[in-house]
């Protein structure tokens, strides 16, 4: 199937809910644009994608994903450009990753045309929902769920792919306090850590709530075998600047989500002449670096917050404080460069912007 053959059925709403989207009235994830895209899979093939007014799904209480968790998603952002046009940041990479998740979860591949052209037409139709103020965006949430009305345990034969969107304000956060988690694990070798599966999130809710109660903002997950090697913070990838070198866990173990932001940051770090090492990083190494005064900067990376700077890490009762962000030489600069590309303020030399 190529784009010209893709037929998308469009039913526009007669009751648009659009209103002025200002920083003050944008609450992330609470409000959805007028339309959604829905495409159903049955008899081994995808049907005609439909764009229709945003609204409830009606389904049986026996619907398979509710019981056995064949549910995956993606997170992407569209940004208003200086000339008023709209660009989506690296969505093809999200399409590829969604199919990596689909494969591991025994779900069907989503054709590129349905994902990309469906998203393009949806954003074009709901263009008014892409806010324009500084640091705002339209969050795009593609997802797929298993739809069989059957509670026997087996892979579903029917699926629904859908895309909803939500206008997002600026994601302010002050540097975060991190708890190095050595009781719960997020992912083990051979598991589904590298997928954006709903179940990964479900399993993270209790540990997240527990560390919040203790006064921390997020977990830093460690490996499932030795609880020693760092993995991700919350639902973000993690980077450390040690003695001018950028360190981030490698993806070889299959326990880490291959973030599009992570990849973009690695590219920009290298462009800035900074050495990037993707390899196992132990807490012992970070502690030693901290003791030697070489743990200079640390941050989480992901589409929602872009970069989230770390104030301190608490490991086995010891708090490792990082220098004040105002002293950081590398991460704030990379964040500014990344934002400039997203918001169309500089040339798109890596071809990361997908124009609507
Ligand atoms: C989505 C996600 C990330 C960040 O990925 P991006 O593509 O940069 O948004 C990192 N870790 C986990 C566990 C995630 O689910």
C-alpha cells in the first residue's frame, strides 16, 4: 500500500470545542483535540482508517487487552513553527518503535502509511489545536489494543490502532530529586523493557508512589540482576556528564526503551564535540565520580519533558548532590539546541522535522 492508495474516511465534528490555547489553560493530558483516528485490524488485515470526532469507544467487558495487557503506545509532539506552520518531531522513528513493541507483544505491524498519513491528516484537520506560545506543543498519542471479546488466554486476533492528541503547555520542572531503586525493578533481560507496553507503566505506579511519599520525584531504576547498573529514571532515559564525558546506558540488554529524545541528544552531544559512551554504568562508578568531584551534570530525557535536570541521587541512604544547574556547561546548551530544532528556529540538518 502506498500513500496514494490509502483511503482515509473523514467525518468532521459539528461541535468543535476549540478555544484560545494559552499557557495558563493547558493542563497536560486533560483535554483532547476535536478528532481522533481509528483503524481496526481483523482477518489478518487493517481496515480503512477513519478520522472521526473524539469520543468514547464502546466495547465488551471481555475485551482482551483489559485482561491480558496486549496494549502499546507512543508519545510524539507537534510544534508550531515561527511561520505558523506545524512540524512533528521525528514521527517515523516512533512508527518504527511502535512496530518493535507490536512484534514483542505478539501484535500486528502497523503499516507506515496508516501511521504516518493517518497522523498527518489528523493533525492537519486539528491544526488549530497546536498551541503557539513558547514551549507549548500538541502531544500525539498513538496506541494499539487487543480487541477480541474473549477471555481465554491467547493472542488476540483483532486489534484497534488509534491516535488521540492533547495540547500541552510548558513543562516546567525544577531539578528533580532521584531515588536509586534497589527493591523494585522495571525490566529484566528477555522481558519487555525495550517496548512501550502499557504493562511497564502499570508496574511502575506503586514504586513511583512510594518514592514520592519519601520526598523524591522519581526512581532511578537499576538492573534486575545486581541492582547496581543504572537503567532509566521513571519513564525517561538517563544521562550523566562525568568529567566532560556523556555517559548513558547502552541498549544491548533489551531492558531500556530506545528514546527518540535520547538518540537526538546523543547526536547533538557529538556535534558539540562531546564524547558519548553508551555502556553499562554502575552506581559504584557514579559514587566514585561524585567523590572525586567529577559528577558534573545528570538528566532524564523524553518527549514529554524533553530534558529533566537532576538535583541529587539518593543511593542506599547516601545523597549525592550535583552542582547547581547554573554551573552546568553542557546539558542546558544541548536542551536549547534541541528546542531550537523542534520549534523550527534553526536549520533542520538531520531531517528531524516532519512538515504538516
Ligand atoms: C517513552 C519512554 C522514554 C522516552 O522516549 P522518547 O522517545 O524520548 O519520548 C524513555 N523511557 C521509557 C520507559 C519510555 O516509555
